[in-house]
């Protein structure tokens, strides 16, 4: 089977998964306690106004018909009206999705850049003081709550030292929106000042989000590399007098990363899920914070849309990881 047929088959397999997710989250959103219409209109609304708005939203219809109407609208690219912002949910998501993706992708890159080399370095110096320190830092990174780390960074680096901004995504010099990624948009517009400003605001939230993931990658990379170092072909390379650094980077790392790739795929989904805490702490205008506010307001259209988008991002990330297996390991065939 060619790689394109494999990708097509996997994309088709996403449909029933997303459909099952849609059914589940749609039902959960509808049975949440509280009346979303009354919450949307406020305590001053009369019963007649509540019933009129309920009819306009189609909430007076049977549940199966509400679901059918939602699916039809979804196929036309419509996510419904937000009961909190009274705007199209699709427009709200377009305004906030870029912020979360920029934060999550940056955090993932930082986690890989710090976690994988740290795990490899720890495996090369197994059972030494370097290994012990690296493992201790990794365990601490996994154990520390993200929101607590973010608050500490705000106090020390932002408030006391003034090195970084405390909250927000820009300082009033946001670039012209093209992709939704401020860093990329600034480069496309040739605005170096906006690019530096975007990185300046992105630094603390991205590091806060990346820290536990980097620690997990370091631990798994260490365990995977130790297992690879025991393989027969590694012993043969050592017998030929090849140095340990060259063996690690040129021969062992590629095979050791196959197990790490699985965690990277799961990490991407986990970062989107955990981004809500970071976005709330740093007032980052992303889709995770938008989804959290939607849950509190029982804004079911927004809840369903955010859940579907996060689920789709998670599934696509795992598809990319599966494709990368074939790049790292030539023995993998798409059949």
C-alpha cells in the first residue's frame, strides 16, 4: 500500500471516531445542569423572552432533531451561535485557535529540544551524578503543577525582575492577522519589532506549558536509549572503536526515538488539554480558555465545537507520528 492510500484510509477512519465524539459531547452538553437560555439572557429576562429565545435556538425540539440540525449545520461549516458572546462559534474559534496552536506548538518544540537531549545525555552517563541530577530535575518537572510554575515565573521573572510581561499576547503592536500566529504574521509582514514582542510574550507561557512534557520526554528517552545501547549492533560499533558520542547521535538515537515518537503524539493532545491552565494564568486568548469559559456558561455550541477541534487536532497529530515511524525506521511499511 502506498503512503497516499494509507493517509487516505486513516483520514476516512477519523470520521467514525469524530462522529462518536460528537454524539458523546453533544449529549453531555445537553444534560449539564442549569438552563443555558436563562444563563445567556440573565436573571432580568422574563419567561416569555426565555421561551422565545429557546424557540429561536431550536431547543424546544426533540433531542434527536436538535442533533440532526447540528450535524447538518456542521457539514455546512456552521457551529451555531454562542450563548455567551452571541456570535457565531466559528468566528470565535477562528479568533482564538491561532493563539492556542502557537502556544502549543512552541511548547512542543521546547519540550523536544530540552527533553530528548537531556534524556540522551543522561543515558550516556548512566548512574553518574549527571544522570542522578537529570532524573531528579525530570521527576520535579513532572510533579510540579503547571499553574503553580506559571505563577512563580510571573512573580520572579515578570513582576520582580521585569524581564517578561505578566499577561497577554502582545503590547498593542500585534501584526496584521494572516495565519493567527503572531510570530509568523510578523515575519510575513516584515515587522521585526512585532516578532520580538510576540516572542517576548510567548516565552513564559510556552516554557510553563512545556516543562512537564520535557521532563516526561527526558525520562522516556533515557529509558529507550539505555535499551538501545544494549543491542548487539551497538556492541559491535564499540568493538570497532567508535566513540560513544558518535554511536549515540549517529546510530542509536534514530532507533531510540521510535518509542519517543509515540509519547510526542500523545504530548501534543495533552498540551492542548493542559493549555487551559496556562491560558487562564497568563490571560492568553486561546481556544482552551474559550472552552473553559463556555463550560462555565453552559454554552453548549461552543463546548461541542471546541471538543471536536481538540479531538481532530489530537487525531491528526497521531497520524503524523505514524508517518514519521516510516522515516525513522525503514522496516515500517504502510500496509
